[in-house]
C-alpha cells in the first residue's frame, strides 16, 4: 500500500506547509523531523484525512483520499495523536476493541473475526496481563502500547504515529520502536512517525524528511539527511554528527559554546 502527497499545501486558516511531495511505502519506516511549529503534526493529520488540503492531493494507492469515505480510509490508515489516556473508564480491552469500529460500526457487537484480531493484538503488544485494567491506571509505556494495539486492531496498512516516544524512558523507547520495526518488517506496513529525539532516527528510520520554513528542507536516508550542515541550518544551533562506534548510525550532539552565556554578560 502506498500513501502519497503531491505538491501538498496544508494548514488550518493559513498554510503551515507548502509544496510537500512524499511517497510512503509498505515495509518502510519513515520519520518526519523538524523544530516545534514546523508542521509535523499538521502533515500527519492531513495524510490521515483529518484536515483537508488547501491545495495539492493526498492519495492512497493512487486514489484521492477525499474521494473515499471516512470509514474506508479509517480501515486502511490509523492515526495516533499526542494524547494522554482518556478520562473515560475504558478497560484496555474495550479501548483496543474500538479499532474494529471502521469495520463493524460503533455499536454492533464484535464478531468472531473481530475477537480474533483483538486477541491477537493484545498478545502481540503484551497487554493480556492488563486487559481488564482501566486505561487511566496505565503507565506511559503501557498506554503507548495500547494505542498501537488499537491501531493494529483496525487492520490498517498505514500507521501515522505522532511523537510515540514522548515521555518514555530509554527502555520503553527501545521496546516501542522494536515493536514498530517488527510491524514494518513482518506485516509490511507503511509507518510514518514524528520524533524530536534526533538520535533515535538514525538507528530506526529507513527514510527521513526534515521540515523547516513551511517546506521539506531535505528528504532521504538518515545518512543523507542527518548532516551537521542540514541540522544546524534547520534547528539554529550548532550540531555535530558522527557515526556510532558500533552501528555506524548517525549520532547527533550539540556543539558546546566556547563560553557560557552567563559568563559573556559579566
């Protein structure tokens, strides 16, 4: 399955991004980077058919998503936003089961296939032990896994994940990204995620798009995008890039100032 944008301009009352042309393929983990306010979330919401493009198109296997019904897109594309667990006292099982809504509707009881899909994803994400717990009682790592399990329960072929590693410690980041990498490999999904931690990108992404100034600054492999020149230009601070001593993946570090700002004011 291929999700693509062609000369896309998107935003709300005004364009946040313009001229965005990207192709997102099954079996690929695509990461979108950029400073705060660069339009990462707006782009994902537009790709998910939640925000109508100001101009240009978003297509799914060559068909304009706005010519498709919302339920058809929901069955193929899953979007998870930067949200805390809802205040409603859903159990984990009930919340993950909501992923079947595009196939069953909101009120019809689950059929045999629905229950099989639900159970398989509770197992896949290691949620059996907490399936009867309310989502309001979960840790940050558990809640992120629940959100992914719900997305997979949609049987979507494209996952759009907005900052899935936010508020997670290194172990939970590793667990979550390993799960996502496995979904890309084993289920041939197209996964697009936004990240802030530049050092997660080189280790996990197949391709990267770097946003700034309302446009795609550059796009390609982590090695071609994560360069000192590009990152320093986009983030406005001196950033150095060197290969990891074991994996060779790009590692980004802040270049320390020669003097502390407080010392300069003396």
